[in-house]
């Protein structure tokens, strides 16, 4: 089989620019595919952080006019990543995160900023950059969604397309009056094109027009086909179900490795779990928690939002504290939820510690120092934090949804007897379910032998990108003429 060439199109990529799990996937999958005889280049916008990290960027194409200004495509490396960078200062050279102003409002020209990403990706699929002809273009979330539309409504041969949904709740809806300005033809604004409830839907374009759709866990792929969880796309996704697959994410096990993590006070492996005590003490001191070695520390590393179920956790704070636990929180998000956590930290000093924002070092320290990691999400496409917890021996306590259901084995009687349990699951979106899970976690923690078994089972789980990369490469080869036949012959 010939080596596959894939163009990944993403609005963020770890470690250059990150607001969530999309960046982790976009950063890790290209590296994992190298073991599968595939080359993945990543097209990313030229934000200031990306331009600063780009090493020896070479201009490979000049674009005189792209939605209001000139642009160019640069090729280069940033660490281990092979990148194409869309350098369009009028669109991307600005402060704030990729999507919002420093004051937290969406950039008013986001439709054009991310249409530009899709338009250039589509053009690269048709030979914009000399010497680069991708077999497959793999787009991520709404920000890259118009790639499929520009290919579909354009002329000439095109590569196959795969669209991955990381979170269906982010859809990229813009006024229909922008259609001409986005350089899409009138026929694109139909149900079978980009139209979605009277607007231009960037994610809709991807779901309607991509050759294959993936999402980041098998359970989530099923959930989003239901009216109650499909967020307006359930009918379309049921129609396209034969082209929809759920492929679990992995994590970069070189970045997330307790045996050589530079951010931990003490490194360790499954045979040396006793060393976690030093990390626990360091975490307690870092967040102002009482340095009590025998107290269960429950950690949270997440966006503070309704989706993540943090309001339910705050409602259950009396239960958590009543079970003599401490709470270590890292995240930012909804102002009301942040205010409630701030009030909790003031009301219970030494018992509740919070850090608002994102701090990569503290994220690792919570994984390495917490006894349990709480993920009470109402819905969760995959979740990465629970995979990191497994790797670090922090027992995950998760709601039974999406990728959380697919990755954590509940410590029920049968699983405990069989010696395969890795965490605690509970019914999503319910106060009572979370309360019972917290009490069960405290009970399990009191049995040190059982708790150690849960930790070791989790640390033995394969949470790497090895299996997901093989699933993706199989999907790509099915889409490329001659590759599927060669794959069958090789088998």
C-alpha cells in the first residue's frame, strides 16, 4: 500500500493553541498515524502563538485576497508537528483566544475567519500548494466545517473528506445574508447544503456533505441520533448513520506519563503508588487545602459549565464535605458557577481549593495528587480528563454518558469480583445519582486494598492513540481508491 497523505484542518492544536480537547486530538493524532504508514499535515490559522512557534516557515502559496486582506500559506514545523499555517493577519493577528475577544465576546467576523480556513483547505485539496495532494481531508468541528461545502460546490476532482464532531453543541451558525460574502453559490443555501434552520450552518455543512462523519466515542455516536440529545441534528445523523462512526480518543502518553512528568513533585508508576502521597501533599499546599494524608482529595479539571454538571456538584457539596473529602478545582467558564466555587472556597478554607483559568502544570498535579477525579457531565462526547486520571491512578467518578460510559468500568459487585473495575459510574444529570456516587467513592476509598486495585486496573488500561489511530487509518483507506483493496489483500 502507498503511504496515505492526510490534511487535518483544525482551529487549534496542542501545544500551540488550546481551549479544549479538540486541540489535544489535533496535536496527538498526526504523531500516532506515523506508525501506520500515513503522513498527516495540519492546517491551522496563523494566530500569534502559532506564528511565534513556527520554525523556519516557508511561504508555499500567496493569496492576494482572502475575505478582506492578503494571506499566504506557510509550511514548517512546530516541535514534532508538521504544519501548514494560514497567515492572514487581518483575520488572526489579534489578542484573545481563537474565538473570543479579551472581554469574552465572539469576534464579530468569526464567519469569515473560519470560512477562510475551510476555503483554503478545500483549495489545498485541489492542488493550491505545489507538491502536496492529500488523499483525505479531515476536518474538526464547526470551525473547519465549510471545507466540505467549498469542495462540494466547487469544480474539479477532490479528495475524500472526513468530519469529526468533538462537541455537537458548538455548531457555527451565521446569518443567511452572508452567503454571497462567504463566496458560496445560491444553491448552497438548501437543506441538502449549508442551510440549517434558516441560517448558514458551518457544522451542518460538514455533517451533510462529508464522505464520512466520526465522533469521539461509540456511545456518543448513538446518543446524538436521538431527539433529546441530537441538538437539532438527530434527523440528519440518523439519515447519515451508515457513514457515522464513533472512534474513541486517546491521550498522548508521552505528555501524560506519571513516570517522567516534570510537573509532579515525585514521579511514579503502578508499582510505586506510595509515591503519590508526596504529590498529594504538594497539591494540597498549592491549593490551600489542609495537608491531611488520609483525607480523600477529589479533583476537577474541566470547563466550569452546565454541560459539565458542575452545578450538580456544587449542590452536592454538603455530601462531599460530609464524607470528609477535600475538593481541588481547576477550570474557568460560567461566571455564576465560578462565583459559587469562589464562595465555597471562602466558606470552607482548607477543604475546598480553586484555581480559575487553565494551568497545564496544575492540571498534571491534580491528576498526580488527587485520589479521585470527578466528571459529573450531563453529556460528554469523549472526555480526556478521565483518561488522564486512569493513567495517573486517580480513580475516575463519572456520569454514565458518551465516552465516559465507554472508558470507565464501574465498580459494581460483578466488576469488583472479576477484578476489572476502574472507577465509579452514576446516572447523569441527577443530584441523587451524584450523591450516591460520592458516598460509594468514600466507601471504596476506606478499603485500601480495593482502592489500590482500582488504581492499578486504571493504570493498566491502554489509553494511548494506538488503537484509535488504527481505526482512523482503516477509515481513510476505505475512502481512497485502491487502498481498501490493498488493505484486504494485505490482511
